[in-house]
């Protein structure tokens, strides 16, 4: 019993001495760490590294020393950052960062570059001080205890670095916000967003995502992005507020060319932007939409205004041409066929097609805009279809066949024969087909050539579609006329040209 009591007393005394030793070691480490806060690039000696490693046996004391290091380096880094901003390096070289405050890109880039360089040196210091490489990262976690030790070391490492860089967050944020409040140009704000995006990923790889500095960079990056889209929104609202008049040749307005030029410049910046190893380029479709959607809407508004203007002119023209009613029906039809058909929607559609093509063509060679190019292609196709339908309807209307096509298409043998109907009687249909043949066989210019469509391929395609649609409609009429059940007395003289001949005449 005496031996046991003596052993316990000895252990208690040894524990007391050990605690005292750890406390003295902690105070010594704190004193040495204070020296680290007095210099810009301190060096960690082997003795200090060994003492810190020993303190890891006492997590509370180790945490206390880690906080002390974080606070000391926090203050030192803050002083260095303010000095770099306002005074520069020794002897004025490098020059103070704020000398370039007039150049937003260089100003923000220099601050980020300085922080990145400081992070690398502070990271190296903390690694060396806490001996993380040898004590933790080189060990293979063979047990749960060792794995927990590794995670604890990583947490302490991130905690200290986060504390060190907390002090520079506010002066950095304030200066970036001042840059954004100075109303930078659209291109500058976009480049700022990309620069901040790159450093956000780069610094998070070294420091950790959920840290004060990374959160600050993320906030100012979002602010820069908001500034960029606000500028685009203001620009788009201005375009929509004052849509330009449609030119006589239906060419795109200058705002379209300016918008496309700006888009190409932003695409070039996007393609050349830096991307960190763990990051990826942001989606570009929202940028394209914010840039080009208002321009397209502006063109649609201008086209609608031009359409209304044309409607008014056609209305006034129809009032002054009432004398044409004195002509016979065939003469009236043929006289209207002597000039190219025109309706109030054709110029507006051609104008929109030209505008959309002016936007689409320069974007074709850029992969980043492929989806947007596809969408514009669908819009062009839709406008071409509407243009062709309107032109064909105008041609058939001039021949008096427009309202009869539905009858021919929907006719069934159970109904009254077509020849017995007033609107499709032989006499009426004869007049209409004479006008149709006069249009098809007439002089050049009877059919639309869409000369104001600026893309030759689309111009040719539109002409071919009009010709094909006319040929298809005539074939419907021809089959109805030559069908014996419809009761036309002399179908060959009424529809004297077979469909193949009409196709040959139309060049299809």
C-alpha cells in the first residue's frame, strides 16, 4: 500500500511539473511568436518548430498560441497592405498601388496580386511554424485517431490563415466598391468581373472557400457582375425607348452594328479570361441575352412602327385609285400584276430578317454563341416562312384566287360540284386563271425577288419558296378543275397549262 501511495504521489508531482513545463513552454512560444509579428518575412527556427509540435499534446495551449500567431500576423499584414497601397515599397519601389487608382483594371488587379502573393508567404510561414508537413501531412492515416489528428491540423491551419487575412478584407472591399461606384465602362466592368472570378477560385484553393477573404472577394465579384448587367439593362432600356426609323433600303440600323461589335469584344474577353485549376468559365448565354435581346426587341418595335406607317400609306393610295374600278375585271387584275406585289408587312419582315442576319453572321464562328445563333436561326426561318406566305397570299389575292384556295383544299365529293358554285364557277375561275397565267408568264418583276434581303442565300431561298408554293397551289386548282366530278365543261381550256409546265416556267 505504501508503495502504491508513493507511486501515485510521484505521478501527481510529475504531472504538476509537466503542466508547469507546458505553461512555461507556451509562454516562451508566445514570446517568440510576438517577434514573428514584427517582421515582414520572418523565419521559423527549428527550436520554435519543435516547441510548437510539443504543444500539440495540449490542445488548449496550442489553440491559444495559434490564436496569438493569427492576431500578430493579422496586424502585421494589415500594416503591410496599407503601406503597399499608400507608400509602396522601400525607396518608393514598387510604387504605391493607389497610384493606379485611375485605371480600375490595374488597380484591382494589383491589389489581388498583392493579396495572392502575401497568402503564399503567410501560408508557408504557418506551415513551417506548425510543422504541418512533417507532423501531419506526411503521415498516412492508419487509424481513426491519426485521421482525426490530420483533420484537426487542417482546421487549425485554415483558422490561423483566415484570422491573418481578416484585417485586409475591409480596405480591399472599400476600394473595389469605390471603383464600381466610379461608373466604369461596360468592357471594364466585365473584365473586373472575370478578374475577381479568377482570384476567387485561386485564393479559395489556398485558403479555403468559407473564409473571410474568399467571402469578400465573392461579394465584390457579385457587385462587379451586377454593375455589368445594370449597364446592359440601362443600355437596353434606352434602345427600346427610342427605336430608330427603318432605312429606305431596309438595312439594319447603326445600333445593331454597334451592339454586335460590342458583343464580339466581350466574346474575345471571355475566350481569353483566366481560369483557375479548380474553376470553370461562367455561363455566357445570360451575357448574350442581356446584350442582344434588347437590340432584337428594338428592331421588332421599329418594324412594327414601319408596318403601321405603310398601312397608312396603302390606305391613302387605295382612296386615290378608285378609278381602277371602271376597268373590266381581267384588266384590273392584270394591271395590278404589272408591278411587283407589295403588302404592308413585306418591308417590315425583310427589315427584321436583315437585322437578325446582321446579328447572326458574325457570331457563327464563335462556339460560345452556338446556342444563341441557333435561336436566331429559328427566328429567321420563322420570318422567312411568314414573308413567303404573305407574298403568296398577296399574289393569289391579286388573281382573285386567295379566297378560293380554301374551297379547293377542303372540297369533298359529297358536296355541290365546284362548277355549280358561284365563287368557283367556270366564268369566275376563267378570269382568275387568266390573271394567274398573266402573272406567271408576264414580264420580269411580276413575282417578288426580295432584292432588299441582304443575304444572297436567303434572298434566293425566299424566291424559290414563293415559286414552289405557287406551283403547289396551282396543282391543287388543276386537279380540281380536271376532276370530272366537279363538272367543268372544258377543263383543258380553263387550266391550259399542266403543273409541270408551270414549275418549268417558275424555274423549279
